[in-house]
């Protein structure tokens, strides 16, 4: 049994060990005015909002000390990295595929208005109803209205990044509607009163012992209990989830999904998955509501041949994921007879407006960048304080949310710029370039607002370096400082400069400068 | 709330963001260097298909003649310990004759069966639309010989019969073959092995919600 279970996972939010009622006190979600006096229907997530997370360095410093988390993350990222490399290398035209993937998404992005109108027209022609949501609140309002119109108080869900982005589950909860996660990892996260730490394997930070403990403790509170003799074998844990969720699938009248791809020229939506929970949600209920970011389109059906090769190999490292579902509006007599699509902007048009940053919208949410990232591997997804963690999160979240909060200002710096992410990205997003571009934007903003110590110091350095004699004298002076303190490293700079030494030790200047040495030896 | 305003606002924001794009035709503005619909260089298509499907822990059987199919289906059903079987309305009736003789209950999904009824059915037999060798994938386009999506989902065993000429090299060729069905508004399901998850410590577990046993029967 892991001793660290509740310590660090939730970024300072104690995971509420007891589930059920009352755990939601203090949750401000969606509109930020949710009173949580009612009995909760679903397990409460950690309190607080992601946007209020501490800046990356503070969160990372805490999480890096969690040994369980680091061991889990190291195992997971290394395993999946190796699988991806193997199946990507199998295809001789992998680089051409990546190029095509990037070009397809660029064509889409550069003519997004055209393709959105085409998609809408085709969806309507095929019997689907289309809704447009400018932001999270608007999307949640539309979804809640649609669910309430069915006179139900629960929905089943396919794992979807965009519903996390708009914090839909908590908005539904506040409206008295229970949203049940049906992906195994999302179920672990939901029952664990936790937040996802990876977009592909949301419970990547949990090991099998922790999962067993969560299932035994929580399943019985929300439906079919886990078998009492449940052990930590992944196959048995998956079987417990199958039994727990089958009941919910058969009962559900409404399902909510995202979409991996929306084909503009036919009005077809595509969901890529592994477990079959997606097929259950897309097939059994009477009503299907799919929420999708406006960047998730592809122009034509034929473009799927590129995307459906790139995505599974880049994400789970398989030649193909077990199940891919495509549906084109309503199919009479087969599946949901009422189909809705909610097209969500929520900052995407803002990302599109920056020609140097817009390539982030090519992202197909495969998570290859995370799995290749040495920083993500060590701190895990929770450190990023954003639904999209890792390298893509560091460029996408600040752009989507608008670089106003402390966490978003810190994210573009949460990278060593090593470039591993750009090497693996299936749609060739130049992540390091965009990181540097965003850093520049943030620094320019700071410079505009504050005169600043940095600017002063740079001025001094410029003055000193402009003349050889000045520089030589300064070198000598520095040597004196070393001899006086007798220390090899300076661990803390004084005043505001201590920010620089917070994360590094500064080597003291040498006892004699190069100039003095040269003079002595050759002079 | 007038929904048109939401649409207009979003489209206006998108258009404003794209003021640097001056060529209106997407194809002229953004070329894509890709030859669509090409067969990939695969030497032994059938052998590769079998190898890749088996790689997902599915069982693959081959019928030398059409006459062998009913017996092979009955063998699969017996191995899976199936007692009830659902078949789509358009499935070849001869295929289930041996299973019927074995005393299995065969339910035709016509009129459509209720979901609770289907939840208690142990197996399903369907035809297929397209096979992909490189990825070991079967695609259903849910026409009459494959039936509604729900029937190939709830039973724990899926027996899928695919003809040799339906098996192509890879995803591009398959997408080209399926495009007509998609444009006909048919739902499409791609199946690559049995239901699986790697959500716990990334160790692969076959069988979560979809059928836990997949038999692929290759017909002449």
C-alpha cells in the first residue's frame, strides 16, 4: 500500500478521503458562484480552480519530492516513449505523414471560417443540431439545457479534454446532474477525488495499489460495489470497472462526448478509443451531445487516412487503437436519434490571431510531447496547473487563457527547450519556437510595466563591457570578493536578485581573472 | 438566447484573426504534399493481416471454401461457450446452420432487439466491410450483413467474417474504400483486436467494455 496516497497529488488540496455529501464545500466552478449546500451526486474533485494554481516552479518544487509519483511517472513515460518510437519507425513514410498532418491542420486553420460553415451545413443536413459557444459558460449553459430537456439527472461521458477545459462536470453537478466518467483512467481520477495528470492516461500518476484502494473505498458509494476480494491485478481492476459501469451504460438516456476529428465535407464526427466505453456512449443512449473545439476539424474524409495513422502510433504507441467510431448525424434506427454538436471557441480564435503561436492549434491531443519531455517526466502533469500539461500545455494553455494569471505567465518557462517534443509531434508543432515566442511576449509585457532591476543590471554590464579596462578592473574586484568570502558557490543573491539563485547555485568568480593570469604567464 | 449571435461572434473573431490570410481558396493557399488513397508496399497482404490481427490477441481462422464457414463459426461459438447468438438481418442464413444444429439460440435483430435483451446475449456474428493488413484492423460500415452498432458491442464474443478481397494494404486504401459509405451517412466502426486498456501502469488488459473475445474468420 502506498503511504503517499493523499499527500501530493492534488496540489495542496487534501484529497477528501470520505466521499459523498459535503465534500464539495468551497468549490467555485464555472460561474464561480456555486453554492454547494446540496448533496453531491458525484465524487468531489480537489477544491479550487486550476487557473488559481501556483506558478510552475512552486508546484514543481513540491511534486518533485514525491517519490511514488516520480517512480510511476518514470515507468509510464519510458514505457510509452519506447512503444511510440517502435511503431513510428515501422512506417517508411512517417516523416511524409507528419508533414501531411501539419499541412492538413494548417489548411484547416487558415480557412477555419469556411470549414466551420461547411461542417455546420452538413451536420444540419444529416439531422444533427448545431450550437455555437463562445466560452466555457456558454457551452455549459447549452449542455445543461439540453440535458434538462430530457428530464434526466445523469449522463455518461466519454473521456474528453474539452469538457475538462470548460469544467463541465462541475457545472453539471451544480445543476443537479451527475456526469459519470466511463474511461477507466478517468473513472480512477473521478473516484479518487483527483485531477487528471496526463491527457492520454489521466491516472498515469497512480499505481495499481492505489487504484485498488480507490475502487474498494468509492465504487460502493456511487453504484455497483467493487468485489470485496479485489486484488491489485490490472485485469481484475478492469473487470470491476466493467461491472460498475455496465449498469450506468444501460440506464443512461444522454451521453456526452468530445470529438477527435470533425470532417467538414461530410459532417462526420470521429472518436478514437480503446476500451469500448466510447462505443457504449455513442450507441446506447437516446441523445448524444458532442462538444468540440473549433480547431478539431479536418477538411475532408480523405484527410482521415493521415490522421488515423498519426494519432494511434503517436499516442498509445499502437499500430491502431482498438476502436474508432464515425457517425454522420442521425442514423435512423441505429444509435442516438437526437444528436447535438456544440462548437466551442473559448480562446481558440485568440490563439489563431497570433501567426507565430497559432501552430499550437494543430494539436491532435496525442500526448507524445509529454511522454518525451524530461521536465514532465520528473514533475508530472499536476505541476502545470492546466488541463493540458507538458510541452503542449505550456504553449496552449497560456494562449487559450490569455496570459493573465501567475500560472500562465510561468508555463512558457517550464521547459529546458531541449526540443524532444518537436521531434515527436505528429503534426510538427514547433513547440520550442512557440515557447520562446511566448517568453518574449511575457518579458516584453514585464518590461513595459516595470523599469526593473534586470534592466538596470544589464545597463551596468553594458557600460563595463564597452571598455576593456573597465572590464579588467571589475574582474579583479570580483576576485577580491571570492578571497574575502572564501566560498566557492554563492547560494543566495541579496535583494530581488535572489529569484535567480532560488533554483541554482551561482559559482563565485575565480580568485584571479583570465586577464591577470595571462599577464602573469605571458606578460 | 439567440444562437445565431454565438455563431456570428465566433466567425467574426475567426475572420479577424485570419487577416493575414489573403488567398481565399484553401487548396491554392495551403498545399498538402500527400498522395491520397495509395496502396502501401505490402508483399503478403493476407499473411500480414493475419499476423497483425493475431498480434492483438484476436483469433484468426481461414475457410478454404464457403462450405466450411458454418462449421468454423460453430467451433468458435463452442470455444467461447456461447449459448445465445445475435445476427444482423442481412447475414448469410447458411452461416448459422451448424450452430443451430448444435442447439444454440439464434436471434435475428429484426425487429430490433431491446438493449437489455442484447446485454444477455453471449455472441454476435457479423460480416465486415474492409480489412487493413498493416494495422490488423477490420472496418464495419453497418450495412444489412453487419447490422446496428449495438449488436456488435454488447455481446462478449464477436465473430467477424471477412472476405479475402475485402482485405487491403493499409489505412489509406481502406479510407478510400470506405469514403462512399461515409458519404452515404453510414456509421463506421474500426475494430483492432478485442477491447483493451492500458490505463493501469500501462499494462495492457484485453477486455473492458466491448467484446472481450474477437474471432476473425477469413472467407474465400
